[in-house]
C-alpha cells in the first residue's frame, strides 16, 4: 500500500488539506467565526460521514449553524439565490460547502453574490467580475471536479438553459479526505473520475497549456488508469480512493491554469438542455469522438497525455482515430457504456443543445482547429445516440 499521508497544499487562494486526517485541520481556520451556513445536497454529506464530522467541530467551537440541503447536480441560479437567502436569514459570517462540484460551485457563487449584492447570473454572463467573497470552507466529497482547488463555478440559467462557468473565487480552506469517497455509488465513482480524466486530457492540449500542466495531467491520467477499476470493484479500497482523489486534485490545478476545451464546451449544452445528464457521463459519451479532433490538432501534446492509455500511439494526426478508440476502450473496461439515448436525447434535443452550447463551444475552439459547423457536430452527436 502507498503511504496515505495527510499533507497541506497551498495553491491560488486555497489552503488544501489532503488525506485521511485532513478534516480536523479546518478548526485552526475558524477562530472568531460565529455563524455558518452549511450547504449540502440531500444525502451525500450525511452518508459519507462528513456532515457529522463537521458538526462535531462546530459544536466544540460553539459555532452556530444552519443547513441548506437543496443543491442537486447541474445546479441552477435559483438554487444559488436560495442559498443567499439562507445566508441573509442566518446572518452567516462564513460558508461550509460539503459535497461535490454542484455543491461547492453553488457555494462559491453564493459567497461572491452575497457579499457584492449582485445576482449570480451577472457573474455567469460576464456582466460582473468577482472581487471579494464570504469566507468559504469546501469539504469535497467526489474525486472528479477539482473545484475544491480551482476558482471556477458552473451553474445553469434556467430561462435560457445556458450552463455557464466563470471564475469567481477559490475556497479559503478545502478538505480532500478519501474516507468520504467510500460511500460513492458505482456510477458516481465512474462519472466523477471520468470528469477528472477529461480535465487532464483537455488541459493538456489547451492553448494555455505548459510543461507543468502537462506533467500534472499526465500524472492524473496515470493514477486514474491504475486505480479506477480497483475502486469500482472494491469501493472501500482507501488507497484507490486516495489516488483517484489525488488525480482529481492535480487535474483541478491543471484546468485552473489552462482551462478545458470543446468537450466541456459542448457537454454544458447537453446537460443544460437535459439536466438529468450527469456532467461526467456527458463528457464520457462525447469525449472519445471529440478528442479525435483535438488529437489531430495537437498531436504532440495529445500523444504525451495519452501515452499511459495507449503506449502504441504515435505523435501524429494519423493516429487520432486510434486515440479516440483507446479512450473508449478504457471507459468500457471500467464499466461505462451509456449513450445519449439513455438520457432521452433525440434529433430535436441534440439540435437544441448545440444551439445552447454554440457560443461556449466556439469560445473553446483552438486556432489550429479546422472550421467546424453545427451540422458536423450534429452528425457526431447523432452517431452517439
């Protein structure tokens, strides 16, 4: 077994505690705090044991708290507004987000909009830039999004079905405790880990990528390949959870530095139109096919990222087809085989999703990519029904 030590990592504006003993470390950052709004989903904070651990700390420090448990995956601006209302009602002087990307992203947006007295939509649409936020503790419950270590938040504007991401705030303190991952279901394990995989793959070929991003991403990919199947087969394997969480954190730093690409850009349109499509599942459905385009565009960088997945690949555009097939083969080997049809997509919904995603999709296009039209993307997606 690897050494599963707990360690401290400072990045951006975040102090991250990583490892099995990480949760206790947050008490050192709560001196003088009086009232906490705890933001969670319906079940995972309780089932993982994280909520009871946090409440014990708050009790010992005599900190008043209130729980908002209304966050669901693919959160909307209405959910963020509800959180802000609860913050005002309590007079909260800090937030604790206990959950995955949806929970932590919602809390990030709320922490900014509350202090600056703005609507969450203003940040998502780029009408306002965040400059300050309420103190935020993030207790991460998945090994996928990397949001506990990056500055980004994603939410859907319901009336337009736009699912948008924006830079808002780094959590002040974050906890990555692998023991909280043991309660993840098989699908949650797969979807979140594949989200991290695409963070690593996409940031590697980003125009903003660099040697550090590529090294972080390559390590993340190697860990996911080595430990995802183990975690699916034995959910209580703490070493596997630790390494998947480590991979997710590294990939989170990579996208914070270099961003994502067209795969994320298009998936946001799909899950904006069909909100029951889990983000990681959407990426895994469309990712292998779209990564072929990225491999043709940046064969050297894509090859470096892909070496652990398929050592037989070469750094030339002729191997793009095989690269996509290698990703697909890996996903099937760990038990992922869903299609867009499984989520109720048809031709009409595909076209709606493309229309919704198009501005974001085009913003993620690299200069080297050949011009891609909506009909070409529709043909790609239709083949994935």
